């Protein structure tokens, strides 16, 4: 077993390259890590392939967004008609898969599992280069069996691709540090650009790389230029379509506001009036911004409006904001690990038994990673410091916005390297009988786990049950849908969406009284729940109660005056009662949107 770098540092007072030459053991490590990762992922794929969540629907939120976006690219409109609302590389690659194989999510998920398994190999290579072969093997194996990575590798979202590209960026910089050259600068610049089209964090990482690691100004300029060149087609495309300067995506402002507003708790938190999925949030954020400013806005202006709303909250509530920043920092390190799209633990129990096994989780990684980072600052060489910078930059990016386990997942590959490093350093102290150093590490580990082990968020299975119900409703199995919605309400009696969806299910079964009662409960919980007001109006309309229907649609407009569906229904209701003046007014308003 090769020895951790810390031993070289202590005994020889110098730092040597952990693994200077490739050997047969490294090849075996690559094969072992990749096979371990792909086998457990294929087992997981087999288990989920027959479940109702396998094909994305509206209930799977971001999955459905990427799925429909990729199908548009593959079969309808390659260029698109609007500025991008999201980072485009993943949907275009997914669209390429759909173009070649049809909209086959099995093939798409299988490809992502191979990408995720390749990421485990990249973790080994980075860990080997920074700390040694043994540490690289342990880090790669930890991520191969990391439950949240397996879960997200199998989702139709950009996580697997983003992690893979970020790791390639880190590895390319490490290779450049070893022996700088123009080809390596070219490769790193291109990878920075590609990664930036999937996740923006690398754009914060790039300046640190250029300042601290690229000494040759010509190579720095080349790397930066190639990064910008890669993203330039996206910028040009957005400008041609919108006559608006949008470097990559137009959703930055609302994302910033989601983490910095009066309701913020450190996670993604938007008022109900801004919608509950990508399409409604995009629509409502534009309508509300235009209502407030009294004019039509370009996408960058909408984004700027919400960015300023977030800044106004920060400047207007400085003490609350400092508490919020600390809460985000705590959440970043907190043991609790789940998905913001669908509850991983509910999903595992119902559809994926392999995830119920005692796999690696963030509770294991976080404390060890904290200790490993502290030790690395003391004992390791410059190349390992690159990983410290990456983690710090990633934490700062999440502090600016918000923390959730899916976004945190992109930095976990580096954290597992530090966790493995901590294990081997402590092992080295133990076998060398360095009791004082070992005891200090154990004390640090206890404090680290005390910090990360606090219960900061409640588990929220209600969202998962609600989404399962929505899928059953999509399949027209309303009895199972109602059962799932009621399970969501049992988990959280104040969860408005479940009551609203119960109303929809009962309406489709023809039980209008129960539908009305549930819509009213949803509105009582969230008075600005625009969809509940609108659906209540539809229910009254179908009952022939046009007076209450008009009242409900007007309540929806009170939340958002430009809500087009409410204007359209009001026009029909006024027409039904013979009020042509109001009918024409709302028809014209709806037509003008």
C-alpha cells in the first residue's frame, strides 16, 4: 500500500509527486472502480425501468423540462425561439440521443450511468495525482457507491454531465500544472467553456486558476479566449432571437431571488405566486416584473428585475441576511442528503430497493471531508491546493444563491477525495504510533460531525407523494392518485398543492363538492396560489355557477393581473351570462398577451 503524502512531508521535509509513473496497479484500479460503479448503476436502472416515474411527466419537474426541451431540439426546432432559460449543453446532448434513438429515456439513462461511472475513474485520477494511488482508489470507490450520485445519474437532469465536465476541468488544470504547454492550455480552455454551458461555477473557478497557476500570460489569454469562444455561439444565438445580450441563460436573476428573499431559508424558496415548475416560474416572473415596471421587458431586464429584488432584500435586512448566509453554510455541510425534484428515500422504498442498502451517504463524507481539507492546508503541495480552491469557490457560489443536495452534488467528487485523504492520514498516524496527532484528528472529527449532524431541515415526503399522485392522475388512475395526495396531506397537513391536486382528481371523477372543498383548503393555506384560484373557477364554471367562477378567476388576476388563462375564462363566463362588454374586454386583453 502506498503511503499518503503527509508522510513524505513530515519525514523528509519535502513534497514529492505522489504517483510519478503509471503502472499495472493503476490500470487495475481504473477497471475495478468503473466496473463497481457501472454494475450497481445497471442494477438500479433495471429496478426503476418498470416504475411509473421512468418516463418524465409534469410531476417530475426539472426532468420533464429537460425531456421536453430535448424533444423540441431533436424533432421540432433545433434553434428555438427564445433566449435560453437554463444551461443548454445537456438538453442539446440529450436531444442528440433522442434524435438517434427516438425519445428513449432508457438509452438516455444508460448513457448517463456510463458517464457517471467514468466520473468515478476521474476522481481516482485526480486523487492519485494529488495524494497518491490508495487515496484515489478509496475516493473513486466511495463515489461509485454514493447513493445520491447513483440516484441523480439516473435522472433526466444535467448532474451526471456537469460532474463529469467539472472533473475534466480539474484534471486538465492539474496536467497543465505538471508540464505547461499550449495544447494543454487549449484543452483546459475548451473544457472550461463546455463545463460553463452546464454549470456556471467554473466561471468563478477560472480566475483563480489563471491568477495562481498559469504563469505564462500568453497561455492564460489563450485559455480564457477559448473558453469565451466555446460559449460565444450561445450568446450570438440569444442575441439574434431576442436582440438582447444574454451570455448563456436568462434565468440567473430569478435563481438569485429564490435564495435571497423574505421567505428564504437557505434552500430554493419562491413565493407561490411565482409558480411551482420551470414553465410557470418563467411565465409568472415575466408577468409580475412587467406589472411592476409597467412595460414590456426583454429577458435580461426580467432577470435584472429579480436580481435587484434579491439585492434589495439583502441591503434592507443586513442582520437577517448574515444569519441566512450562515444557515446556507450549515446546509452545505449538513448530513441530510436528498433531491429537490423527488424524495430519494420515498422513491427507493417504492421503486429502487438497491438504494435502501447501506450505501455511502453524505453523512459519512461530510465530516471526513472537513477534516481532510484542514489537513490538506497544513501538509500538502500546491497541486492539492487547487482542490481546496475549487471547494471554496463552490461554497461561495451556493452562498450567493441557495443550497440543495442536487447542486451540492457537483462538489462531492472533490469532497470524497478529501474524505479519503483524512482516512489515510489518520491511518498513517495510528500505525506510526503518533498518538497526539491521531487524537487531535479524532477531536477534529468529533467537532466536524457535531457541526454537520444538526437537524436543519425536516424530511418532506409530501412532495414525493404529491408527485406520485400527479403521475397516477396523468395515467387516469384517479383512485391511486387520491390515495397518494392523501398520503402527502398526512405527511404535511399544510401542503397546499396536494389539496389543489385532490380538487382536480375529484373534479375529474365528477365529485364537484369535494373538488371545491379541496381547492378552498389550498387557497386558505396559500392565498396567492394562482392555480388553485383558477382551478376553483373552472370547477364553478363546469357546475354552471358563473358568479363564483367569475369571482375565482378575478382572484387569480389579483395575484397576477396578466394571467392569460384567467382572462380567457372570464371572457367565456361573461359571454355566457350575456355581458358582452366585459367579455370583449377580457378577450382583447388575452389576445394582447
